[in-house]
C-alpha cells in the first residue's frame, strides 16, 4: 500500500462502512443527489462465465453467437486506451484471503489517460485480453459498463469516456451493498437482458448456493433453492453447485443487445 495515494487510503478505511452509507440513498432527497453525483447514466452488467451459460441450447452450432467473454474482447478491440489497476480496491480494503488483491479493474477509453499512473499502467490490447483471462481463471466474475463512481474516485474525466471492467469476487465486491441502495441506483447494476436462471429438480437443498450469492437472492423453499428477481445473473451459484442443479439460459441476441446498451452510455471512439 506504500505507493497508493492518501485519498485512496482513505477510501479503503471507509470501505467497511459502505452498507451504512448506502442505506441513506433510500431517503429520497439524499438518494437523488447521490444518484446524480455518482451513478448518473450508468449501465452495468454482470457477465457469467462462458462455461456456465446455455445460449438457446446451441452455443456450438453457430460461430457468430457472442459468448460473455467476447463482450469484453469486443470493447477491448474498439478501445484505443487500456489501463490495468495495480490492486483491487475492494479486496485490498477487506484484506481478501480468497482471491488475489492485485487483480484490479481494467479500464478502457480516453479518460484512462487521466488516471494517476501510481495506481496502474497503460497496456496493449493483447495484454488486456490476457489479463481478463487470468482474472477469470482465478475465479473472478466480470462486471462491465459505465460506472460514474469510478470516474469520480479516479478523477478520470470525462465520465462518458471511461468503461469499467471489474473483476469481482463474492466476498468483497462493492456491489454487495446493492440491497441497501435506493431502487433507482440498485437497478443500474443488473443481469444481461433476457437472461434466465432456474433451479432444476436435481437440487438437493444443500444451501451452498445461498452462501455464494453476494446479493442474497437465493432462499430455501420446501427444501429446494429458490432464486428471486434480485439475482444479477453473475453465475457464481451455477459454478458452485456440485449437483449441476442450477441453469442459466441466454437468448442468442442478448449479449449483442448488452453491447449496444453499454455502447450507448460509453464513448470509446
């Protein structure tokens, strides 16, 4: 932490209190101000790993079908600037023991040129792709889109020229506070359009998926897991389930739609 600027050190100290601060956004006036300052025009999607999704049950039949990993690669390909953080603010703040603290966010776009070089480094497209692959292999899940909050704390302006690709874990992720946020902010971090997740008859009621869900979207109902609409479609429960009882289906055009939605909020040209 020696090279991290004092302002970032302060953020790591405040991190444990994020749930408390998030709850204040449920007060209408405060929520509107926070939304305007830190989340205006945000569109953020969780991308489950390729291996846990079924795309219209035919992911091997059409090479043109976009898989979740290809969404990330698409934006790396069209971006002129790629910046890798030296550390993950969330895992560093919580001193994570489960995942690498040095695997921070990947940022894309012109605004990365304004990020303090002490926090990371500019990389090539190939380096960015290899980094994302390494993060996925470490068990991290990608979160992609426009997050004005990152533009603010990194002082990376303009905010519409900064794309965030987080590499998240279920134990430290900032967005564990989603249930505490106002509905207006909460709904800006969401699942891929059209994504469906369901528990099959193979469920044994072992409850391991409940511990895995970072937004508490899974409960038990008559001895079986039940997933509610708070689910963000990150796919961690699918990967975790030893009995292969949870399935994710994504319509073949949903990832293309996600690319269009994110592209409408972030300018990488």
